[in-house]
């Protein structure tokens, strides 16, 4: 995972950073790996160069979780996994949104139900959602997941209680808020997913940068 954390940042800053990060990486690949990209375009995924150019040149779609659920329900498409407010989105839902609903453009979904997200994500004023975001791309689905972190000690302690987590185990995390904190945010980018997205490989196992051989782990 590539995991930046941003001080003095809210969810909008987090989304802007994730967007700029992905666009920079894709632009660098297109400008500096032309021979490789021609190979991928010929033998792995025809049209991959155009797909990546769209990432660099087009604005990302921003969508709330609530609107995403309404979009999926309105599509009348039969999904393997159910679509309902309060349930997490599955890969098939994410790919439908970015590949079909928005024609291959990356999509950032924000403000997820707090019940399906981690305790450290900042609660929104509605009391039902948290300031979380997922960046979705074609073929892969979720590429980046992040949030604004909860900097308010009382809210953080309440979330730990709601999820029946032992606050003593998180004493060090709570102390970071107890003795002073600032609004901050961060995200995680799946490195192998990024390689898969940039190369067009179908199986993520083919993008892992070290050999995975059964029986080779010594520990």
C-alpha cells in the first residue's frame, strides 16, 4: 500500500490529493514508458492508452454513497450482491458505476455509512455517515480508499464504544487526540491494483512485484 497522511487537511483535500497522485503517476507512465505501453496496447488490452489518457485529461466524477446506491437501484441491473443503503459496495457495483454509468471515467464516492467504516473516520454532522471516500477506476473498481480522521476525542471514544472495541488497547491512539491534534486525512492506494490498472492485466496475481510460489515461505 501507498499510504500518505495529510496534516491540516479535510476530506476535500484528501480527494484532491488522491486525484493528483493518480493523474501524476498515469501521466508519468504514458510519457516515460511508451514502448511498454505500446506492448500492453497490442497484446494485453487494446485501447489501454486511450483509457489512461482519459484519467489524465478528464475531471473525476464525485458522487455521494447515497447517490451511488440510488444510481445502482435505478439501473435495474441484476447484480450478484444486493444493493441497499447501509451495505458496502462490491467490486461489481463499483465497476458498473465507473465503466457503464460514467463511461470509463474515474469516480470518487464519499460519505459512507459509519456502520461499515472504521472507527477512526470522522463522523459527519448527519450522525449517519463518515467523511470517507473511495476512488474507483475501470477494470479494477476501488483503487484508493481513505478518509478524514476523527480528531475529536469524545467522538472517537464514542465510536470505540459503539463498535465494542477495548479502549485500553487504543490508549496510544486516544492520547494522540487527548494531548492535541489537528484536522487530518489520509488514504491507502493498492500498489498491485495500480499496476493492474496501468497494464491491463486481468489477474492481479500477475502484477505482484515478487514471486509467489507455494511452499517458499520460510517463516
